[in-house]
């Protein structure tokens, strides 16, 4: 294995040395080296370039995955002007098959105050017995550098890695791909394995099931430590504009690998309808100059379990759907002020999506779905279905030329939502309705939303919505004969 050492600027290394456990030391004249392994609330190891200067380095870590463990070792030496070598020991308990690099030696320079130990897992381990790795900093070639922080509470001169029961999982990187339908057309998708995998464990014949509405071949393009890239090639021509063609790929639990997140991939050649690009109705529902621009909505239901059904307000962050320049529905959004077309940005004139792009890994409240459930996980890796992107497609009236009204469809797709306890549910969504400009610049979408899951809903249920592109809108009239949504415990 080639050892790649993480180079971090002097200023960053100094920040690493100034955590709250250093209160009883004199940083100005104390030089020391210590382990600096940080984890987040989900027991995930933080890796460069992620920095958490408020975190406390740990001396014990429970590992339930086979990702390469990258252990930073930080040197605090305000007056460093030379290369310093530190040595460390490693002791394996159990039948672990590990590769540890470098082999016992770490190097620090005035411009590199953090070096990294890489622990690679080569095979599965028996988690029913003790499986442990003990690391210890031993010495440095400079007598002025102490081993461990001069702090009785957290010297961090040793680190124990306890190997727990393995937790494998995988998911598709998306839940839907739209194709043109041309024979020979190639599309790409990924199988993400965030906790790593052993290549011999993953057999495509065992992890996928198929429902095919057209002919295609599937092949692996490339593989790395936590992702497999696939290429799908269309083997028949399905360019009939008046028909829709759909195939699905389902991800199965196999060999200890558990589907999580996007577990169904839908591949669709949709019906094609002529529409005037200049109408661009999607642009009424996003504003990229406003980070917090949102679409507002009302959903008919009894979300407080009071026995009374009424409109419940919500919002979701809305965004354009980015497409390639040659997409038949592409409109130029930004040419970057240059004559070079390669950097131009195009948006779909008739589609928008609901997503959360402010905080990484978070979700927005697409179609008010967060109020449909109790005990739901709102993290994107567990419940990507709360971000529905694309979500709506507009079809202008007057033979595709109207700028004020038309029909709207919910983008048909499978979405995944999970509970905080790990139960996962795939829900097929669809829907239809109308949109119109009810006052200058204010658009109202009136639609019926369909959700299908036998376990949750006993089949298909429907729900009524009103959506608006502004926070100020007239209160919708109460409904009398429509389905009333009440929260479901996941």
C-alpha cells in the first residue's frame, strides 16, 4: 500500500492542539505529540478536511465497519524548526487481519504537524470474541518533545480500537433516472457502500432484482473502497413520444449487507409533450439568489390527532433541476459571463425539486411528509425520500404556450423513509393537478398526491395539497369529502 500522509497547515495543527483538555498546561513552552482521533455523534471518524476544533480526541474507538481507519497524530511544538521523528507500537488481540502503515514511524516538519496512521482491514473478523488493536506512542528523537499531552485527564498517548459486530449497508446514489430512449444510450449510477465492503462479497446477481420494461445491459465501470460505478446501455429503441417505458432495479439484503437509503432505482423514458420553452413555469418556484427561498404549502389532514381535519401549513426548499445543454427542455440560466459554452448552466424549464442544501445531510419537508409520520429519521442517509428532487413537472395550457396556467404532475418515483430505530419503507409516489396565476406573480398549485405502501397504508392513499411560490397567499377553502391524513408511527 502506498502511504499517503495528510499535510495540514501549521495554523490548523495549532488549533488541534488547543482543545479544552489543555487547561493545565503551558502551551507556550510545552512540546508534545498525541493521538488526535475525533468522531461525530454517530461514531463516524472525522477526516481531513473536516475540522472540529471544539471536539475532544478519544482514546477508545468502537469500529463496526471495514473502512480504512485514518488516525491523525498531532505534534504541538510552537518553536519547531526541524524534522521530528516519533515512533509508535501496535498490538493486535484476536484473529484480526490488519495492515498498519506506516510501520511504527511518524514524521513531523515545520509545515506538517500532523501525520496519519492507516489501519486497513483485510478480512472479516469474529466479533463474538475479543478483537482489539492497541496503539501507543513510544518515543521521539527530540528530548524536548513529550509523549502525550501534559494532562492527567486526557494525555492521548494510547488508543484502543475495539472491533465490534460488522455493519454493512448500501444504497443507490439516486432513486430515478430519466432517459431519452435511444438504442445504445448509456446512463450511469453508483452503488454507495459508506461503511466499505469486501469485493468478493458483492455479486450483482445476488444484490439486484429487476422489473424490466425495456431491454438493456448492465456492467460495472469501476470500483473503489466505498462505491461501485455501473453503466446501463439501452439495447432497444423506445423513442415513442406518446408512451412511457419504465424499468426498476431493487436492492436486496444479502451476505450481511443491508439496503439503506435509496433502495429502488427507477429508470424511465417518459411521455414527451411539446411545450414552449419561453414559458419556463419552473422559474416561478425558485430563486437561487435567496439561499432560503422556499415553496409554501397547505396539506389537508389531522396532524395533531384532534379528530378535526383542516389545512396544515408547511414549506419546503425548492430548487431548479439542472440539465445538460442538449436536453430538449433546457433553458440557459447562466453563461458565467463568458463566450465559452462549456461552463454554461442550464435548467429544466418545467421541473423543480425539493431539497435541503443549507446543511449537509439534512432534509426538507417535501409534500409535508415529515408530518405524516412519528418516530421518523430526518437524516438524508436514512430518509432520502424527504428530499424529492425532481418533484413537480409543469405542462403549460393553450397547447404548451400559456404563461399563467396548466397542468402539473408529481414526478412518479420510489422514495425511502426510515424510522429512528432503522425500519425502512419504500413509498411509491405520484400525483396530478393544475396550476394557475391567482394574482400578479403569485401561483397556486392544486394537486392530489398518491402514496403507495402496503405495510404503512394498506395500499394507496391520496392527499390534497395547495402550493404557493410566496409566503403570502389566500387561505384555501376547507374540503368536505377528501382523505384526511393522520400521522403513522414508523
